[in-house]
């Protein structure tokens, strides 16, 4: 019997490793929300994956904030923040299954079974592992076997399409290899071979002009507002062209960020002002701040309302886990029979 779901089944996870930012929103979250109308969606908060870096993050923040932060407390708060962000931005728990990874024990159970058919050589080729080691992250077994856990996340609900950024394509290819190896090893078509769907390639520069990323410390948080937002926006790196001189909108970080929010007419109008020298970088930054404020204002209001009811958020995650486990237990029954574990 073909294990592939009749409708497209999408799965994506987000690590609770810090405040979500504009790069996360335009690069992934916005598309995840839109997919709710196009298939079955499973979205989870990857708190098991976060274990590979959370202690390092807690130590770093402890130094920055001059106070001791426990990794466990930080993970709990970050997990809640991610849930609040996704729900406020439009994730509908009635149309998508939204859950915490650690509430679905079948994920780690399947990860072990998949590990028994995964070759070391496959994991040793993981670019992400090498990059993290180069950044000074401890070479733990968990970090090394990260692709197996990711494969389990995907295969446990038998998802067939996984929205990812370009940096995650290799992990999807590894998942396809692992699924195929398992199916061949036990002569059963238990797992559909998943394919990736590239998240929209939005050019979201950080405040320093590099790609916006928490690791670069150049982000603009989605739910920043007031003075903190103003300070971040006004610190965006620009060139030294004086006020009154023509500006080139093409290489300008401020213009690129403004373009994410503006209509075509608004972009053309601002570009014309740049070229005429009738607006400076300071004025453009003020327009950008206004755009960010107005775009996310309704989402902020919803987030505040949700934050005042943490029990409601917890209920949503627990209910999502129950719904996810209907599928994960169904998958494991197939795995048990194929492997002889039942």
C-alpha cells in the first residue's frame, strides 16, 4: 500500500534558540502560514534539537547580561516565545497540527531505529555539522546525529513535502537516503520519500548588510517596538553619502528592508527620492520603522492577548501533540511489524 498521504503533507520545525526576526518571517514563517490552505500541515517546536546548543547560548547570554541564566529556564521561555509568535502571526491550530517535539516520544524512538540503518559516512558528510564545529560548538554525539533526529521528525508523520531554506537541503537529501535505506532493509514501503520545497528566497539583509541571522547578531526582531525597535533600525549600516546628495537604492540595506513591506508604488516613490537626493538615510530609516510598526501592530496585539493566557497556549501545544501522536503511533505500528519489535 502506498504510504504517501493523499493530500500534500507538509512538515517544518523551528528551533527555540532565540527571538524570531524578519529573516525568519519573510524567509519561512509567512510561507508556513500560507501553506495551511494547501495541504495537511505539521509544525513543531524543535526543543530536542535545541539541546545541542542551548547550554552554549545560556552561557553567552549570561556574559552579555551579567547574570546567571539556566539553560533549562531559557529553553522553556524560548519555547513559549516561539509558540506565541507563530500563533500570533496566523498559525491556526484548527488547520495545522502544532506541537512541542518533546511531547511526541515516538520521534526519538524512531530516531534510534533509523540510526541502525544509517551509515557513519552519510553523517560525516553533513556540512552543517562541520560548520558548527568550526564555530566552536562541542562535537557531541547529539550534534553529529542531528540529521537522524531530523529524519525522524519528518518520517514519523510520513510527510512528503518539507519546506526548508537552502542550508537545509542536504539534510532533506539525507532523510530521503535514510528512508530509502529503511524501506529496502525491511522490504516494506513504510516511508514516503520526502521532497523539499524551498522557502521563498527573500533577500533579508541584517543591520550590517550580511544575511539576517541570530548568529551574526544583526537581526530586527519581529515583535520589537518602541525605543528598542527605533534603536535597531537607526543602527542599520549605510554608506557615508551626505544629506542632499543622490543615493543609490540598489545596494542600500534600508531600501531592501523597506521593499519587503512596501507596495510597488511606494518602492518607486522612495527610489525616486533617493535618486533626487530629497531624502537621506535617516529619513528612510524612519519610513522603515513606520512600516514595521504598522505591519506587525495587529500581530502584536494578538500576541499580548495570548501571552496573558499561557495556559491556553499550553493547551494548544498539548492538543497538537495528541493529534500528532495519532499519526506517529500509526507509523510506529508499521515500523514494529516490519522490524519484528512487536
